[in-house]
């Protein structure tokens, strides 16, 4: 039986539909409110600059978030609403000065930390959070810890460890890196070998493209006139156990460098699904069939063998950029992509593409970046392994580094975080009327008895905060998630 883990909604994310009915027409502003309105506009413009600095707003989901934020902001405080009739001359809008102050480089006011303690301390006492809870809130601009409870204590992070996997992979390879799947032909081209590069997102269309390109290369060399070709497949880029330590499981495919559509046996593209027991063999057989469709005769079933030394490349498919893979991994809590990225980090460091190689490579990469990895262990890249150990402080530090303008290569770590009430594993959490909906961005973590949440939120004074809450000993997953959501929601400015 599959252990409970993060499971995204299977419904397509449609942020624009969720926005319907949440906003109305703006009130008519009398002449004697123009000065106040001007202050509000200035404050909102600067605040918008701060939000844009936190991550790109390129299309779809992020456009919807931006529009919703713009619609909500003017009516968020009573001092900014236009009274029904006859208001006296108003005081200057109070939020404008606060936003401008928040964008300065100085440290957070001591009152902010005290306010967090008043908000979070009672919530951390919720019985639903289990027998042990750690917490931290950090100002990403300064790196200053504003709140902490056992922040340096290593805990089982579940899927929040994917944040570490993402930062390590992006740091080692860069956001534009693409994973290559190739077809190679040796000697007289009587054998063509499909070489897995470790791309779990390889799909039928990509495989068809590889077959078509291979057929074209064979025709160009005249090899198609010499009789049937033998198809082989090479999975030597990965080594070590063929399964994750949890064993065959709907939450993750077998460990192999060659698979199609994450070895799913249904038409899903996220969440648990039945998996093939032989993903590489299945991919090779599908490729051989597509090669036949492209006019190349093949011999018997493909055989597993390493591509010959000196074999020439006949065709290449490259995955989406690493930044896009990171976003997909974080939004959907995709275990297959997570394990692939951990192995890509290992291979980039000259280590084996195995669990052991990935563990050492991820730790080394994060340590080289000066992140607080004392006591951390990265037994896998996905968080399915209960041997993983990560502190709340490390998770918040990883997110703060991703927010650092000096590290634009890490930006997809922030933009890939699920959005409360909108996308991924947070799509079904937080009501549409909640102040936190659309404003909390966080990676979830779920194993039996373990629940976690780590992400970002913009504070009332315009600061981007990173936070992490890790629990163990929980007995009711739904109640634990609700308690974690309350903790993250307490960081969001009140609008009601």
C-alpha cells in the first residue's frame, strides 16, 4: 500500500476562474480624496516593485496572482476606503510611508519579531501539530531570523526537501541546462542505441521525434538499404538500486535513466499512478515501433547494452530547461523529477548517478554555498525517504538565497512554489475568502506522522519573508495541514 504523500489536485489549475467574484468595481473617489489616493497609488507602485523582485510574473498563473493582488490592495485597509458620503479631510494614507520604509536595506523593527511571537506562539500549541514542531521566519533581504523555535534541529522534511534538491541542481547546472536523450549508431549503423540521459519527462512526441530523426540519419547514410537494424538501449548513466527504498510504489517510478512519461500506465501527468515495472524496456520497445513507422525495419525486441565507444549521434532530444523542471517538481511535488535532478547534480560533480552519489553531491553543493547544513542528510531527492534530515533554518535559508538578487539562477525555486488556494499541492487548501489565499507560496510535505510547510509571504511592511514549519508525531493529516496553514496565514497582512 502506498504511503500517504503530497498529492496535488488532479483538476487543471485555473486561477482566473478562481478570481471571479472576488473583486468589484472601484468606488468613485471624490476630489478631496485625491491626495490620499495619490499616496495610495505611490505606495502600491512601490509595493508592486517589491513583489516583482520576488519572482517573475510571466504568464498564466502568475498573471492571475498579480491581477488579484492589484485588485485586493486598494480595499485592504479601512483608511483607504471611500466613505459613503461626506468624509472629513482624511489623514495621509498610512501604508504609503510604511511600504517605502520597508524597502530600505535596514534590519526589521524589533516590534516585528515581537508581533510574530504573539501570533505564532499560541498556534504552535495546537495538538494537531503532533509531538514535535520546529519553526522559523526569516527576513530574506537581511537574512535575519525574526522568529525561531528549535530552528536548527534536523527533522524529517518529507517533500520540503525538494527545495534543497532544486537549489543544489540549479547551482550545479544552471537554469538553462537541458537533459539530453540521444540515439547513437556504431560502425556500419547496423545497431542503433537509445541512450537514456535521465529525463523522466520524455514523452511520446519526443520519442517520435527521435525516431524520425534517426530514420533520416540512417537514410542519409544509406543504412536503411542494408537490411533490418538492431535496436538497443543504454541506461548506464544511472547506477545503484533499481527502486527507491520504499519499494515499488505508485508515488514513484523505478530508478532508471530511460523512461517515458514517468513510466505512468494511465493518462495522468501528476500525483500517484500505476507504474511500469520495466520503464527502460518499455521506452525502447516504443521507440523501435516508432522507428518502424518511420520506415526503418528492425530486428527482434530491443536489447539492453551500453552504446559502443565512438558511436556517432544520430538524434538528440533535450528536455525543458532545468528552471521549468524545477517549477513542475515543486508545484506538483513530482518525485520522479526530484530524483532525476538529484542524480543530475551528482553527475555534474563527477559522482555516480545513484542515491549515494546524489546524497553526497547535494550536501557538497549546499555546503559550498555556505548554507547551514549541519545535521542535514539528503538520503533521496524527493523526501520519500524517512532518513532525510533538514532543519527549518536550512529550508528558510534556501528560500532566502533563492530570493537574493545576486542569485537569479535560483528564481524558479520561488516561482515554482504552490500558491495557496490556486495551484499544485496547495490548490485545495485555504478558502478563496481567506486572506492567505493567493499570497502564501509554499512547498508542502506529507508522510505518515510527518507534515511540513516551507515558503514565502510578503509582510505588512513589504518585506519578503521565508518561513518553515516542520512537525512529527502527527496523527490526523488533515488537521495537521490546517494547523500549518494557520501558521503561514498568520504571516499574511490582515485585510478584513
